[in-house]
C-alpha cells in the first residue's frame, strides 16, 4: 500500500485532506490483503467494514478542485500511534497490523468504527497474533511472508530485487511463486 492508494481514496471522493478513513479504505481494497485477513480473523466481514468506511467518507466535504492533497491531523496522529505499536512490538517498520491497532484509538473514525462493529482492541490484538504470529516486520516484504506462510506453509521466503520470488520446500516439494 503506497501513499498513492490513500490519496486515490480521497481523490475518488473529491476530498483534499487525506485522513484515517482514506487509509482504512486503501487497506481494505485488496480483497486478500493482510488487513482483510486480520479483520476476518477478528470476525468481521470485509464488505461490511468497507461499506461503513465508504459511508463515513461520503459524509464529508467534497471540493471541486481536488488536485492538491494534504495530510490530515487524524491520519498524522494515527501514524504516530502506529509508530508506537511498531516500537512496542519491536518491529523495524510500520506495517498493516500497527496501523489497524492504531485505528482502534483514532478519534476521528477508527474508534467509532470498531465500537460499531463490536471489535475491542484486545480482540484485534488476538487477531493480529493469530494471523501474523511472532513474525517480526523487518523489511517491506514481511506481508508477503505472512501470505506465503498462510497459503503454502513455506519454510523459507526470499525477496529478490524488483521481482519478489517466494520459494518454499514443504514435504520434499519445491514451490515457486513469482509476483511483480
């Protein structure tokens, strides 16, 4: 998930200030993404969460010229809280699980979203643990590692420059999955 995906969520709704709800929408867009996996583990339906997020976004001011975008105060606070979770979890980089955990205390959108969906911070932490285990976020490919371990039970995952090559030896079989 790149900054462009978050801005796209704001821009498609003709909004200039990029806030926490736009980040949530960007996290939910990939149907098989890590955020979706975590929220599903927590008992939530991705389509329902996305609908509530879209409804919240639609309630806010639209502009006619949305060519410039600014970081909103709630998104800035959320990222700072995500940094705290990263440190608490002894990871090297901020990842999806840190952002989701930070959303649970986001006063603009996340706190109310999780309250409406009956998702406590403790349940969210349990879901993060169930999906991510004790895997540390040490590089930008960590999410692919989670996916590979979940899908294939891989024992080894090696990112290659430019092209990510995921390799695994399981039950004496060698699998390779190439992703651009």
